[in-house]
């Protein structure tokens, strides 16, 4: 049987170095392409296998982030005869796009791992929302991958250059591409991000056109899509899971379900980068601890007064700051409880003694 060339799936010499310890244990690498509830689809040299988490790995997991995510490289023991494998570890991630898990639980949800580019898909129709885009940019900067804004459904927009200029105002220096999947326009500009072994993730709100775009890049109807809903001009959300696919041109693409809510997770550095214009103004304030609430010599208030800093952008910045501070306060007790639970497991193993089950 022909072996799969793992370089096609993003493997390189840096991963060789990270895998040395696992190699000594007789394990082989694989990349997670699809995550189910209790099982993973993993691409290996032996082809595609279904991977299950080893009992010890499950027992020692600190939280959700210790489990594999789509895009992760894992160390596994393959059983190609029955198409299965046991996953024993996750290699250190080079990048990850994370958000706070939905609901009241304080936990990280890794949406995509080991990505080179984050395609932030934002529709140019009635659902166009600059404040939402700022939120996505904050997490994209935090991910460690290159953020690229894709303004989809350009065929539904009467003034594309004006929208591009608006986005440039909140995403200085970020590549911006207007595309139309319906008319297959603008897609050639995406090819440089999708070379052999390079991974991009499509991220955006429900109905932004991610699956249609993925199908155009793939060259066939790989993923289900829905049309525009009547009444609000929003697309129907069709993707229900995250999946890594290899494109005919050699690149790798992760399509993700649309996000109806995107709560921040540990994104202080990303916030600073996404709002670097405000950070630069704050550095010119007379007082280093300026709260921008009326102190003399406040450069931020001056920019708000003369209109060089839009009020809506500043309100968005303050809102995201408050959200991060709130989540940090909530996270501390949760981390303490998780740490206590982890040590309880360790102490139980110590009391049992070596070799005892």
C-alpha cells in the first residue's frame, strides 16, 4: 500500500524535533482532520484511521484544551488492520484559534489548531458588522496565525471599495480581499495562502458563506450550503462540525460551523494588536495610568473630541476590555478547582503505588 506523504498534511522538520520523545516510545504521528464526540478522524502514513484517546491521557487531562482539536498533530499507536488507532499525546501547538466555550462553563474551546492563516469571513450584505469583526480580529491576533479578512458576497454589495475602506480603518495592515463565491471572483488572491502543506481556517458568523467558499476553493460541492434567508439577508448555516480537508492545489483548509456568539478567551495581547491605534494614543497621555475619563492631557479623549478616533470603535475597545477582565475574575476560581482535582488524581495514584491499577 502506498504511504501517505505527511508533508502534504503540513509535517516538517520542526515537527520531527517535537516528536522525538514520542518516536522513542514507538508511536507515529497523525493529524486530526475531524473531531467527533468520543473519536477522531486522523490522517497518518497508513492512511485515514479512527483514533480513540488512551485511558492514561484521558485520566491526566487538565481540561478540554488537553484533548485533540482539528488541526492538531497527535502521537498514536496505529492498528491499520481494523482502521483504528490509540492516541497517546498531542504535540505542542504552534498556533490555535480559541474562544470561551459556550454557556456558563469557564473553559477554553480550541476551534482550530496549527493554522498558518485565519480567514475571517465577513459578508458584505445586511449582516455587515464592524464591531463583530473587531472581536474576530482580537482572537485572530491572539491565535498566532496571520489574520486575513475575506469580504464575502461582494455581488450583494453596491459599494465594495467603501466597505473595504471601512475595514481598513479597524484592521490596519491586515490583508483584505473582497470575494464572490457565486461569481467565482477574487478567489485567485487566496492561492498564495494555500501552498502545499499550509493550513488556513475559515472563521466567521453563521451564514457568512464559508462553506460555499470552501467548495469553490476545493472545486466541487464538498460541503453542504444554504441559500439566503428572506427577511434578514443572512445565509442559512449548514456546517455542523469542524473539518480539515486537503485542496487539489496542495493547501489545507479547515471549515468551521458559524459562530452565533464569540466570547473572548485569554486575549489581552490580541486586544492590544487589534486596537493598536488606541494603544498608541494612550501611550501619549500625560499620565501613565490615565483612565481616559477626563484627566488633563488625555490623548484618547482629544482624539475622540476631534473625530480622529470614532466613538463606536472606542466603545468597542472598552467593552472587550471589560469582558476580558470579567472572564479573568471568573476563571481564577475555576482554575483553582481544576488544579485541586488534578492533584487529587495524582495523590490517588501515589497512594495506589507503582504498577497498581
